[in-house]
C-alpha cells in the first residue's frame, strides 16, 4: 500500500501526495538532477543546498549516479 503525505502550503492550503514507484532509473536520476532538494540531506547529516555537478560519472572504483 503506497504511503501518503499531507503537505501544508504557505497559504495554508493542504494537498495529499501519494507515493509512486519509479520503475525507470534514468527518469529518477533526471528528477533528482533537476530538483536536488528532494534528497534528504539532513537525514544523511549533510549540509545544503545541494548542487548536482555530475551525472553517471566514472571513477576508478566504478560509476556514480549523481555527484553533488
């Protein structure tokens, strides 16, 4: 069962968002590249804001989906 999230907007309007499954990894990468604020930086103990500077970057140890 998908999760639901209640969002209260600055004008006090409310919206209910429903979690969806993203079956296309490239589409997810593109969304995160365009909107890096979706990444839970605080939960990862990182400071923001996040700026994506690379995508599908190759390193000696392998590939990185996004570099911020």
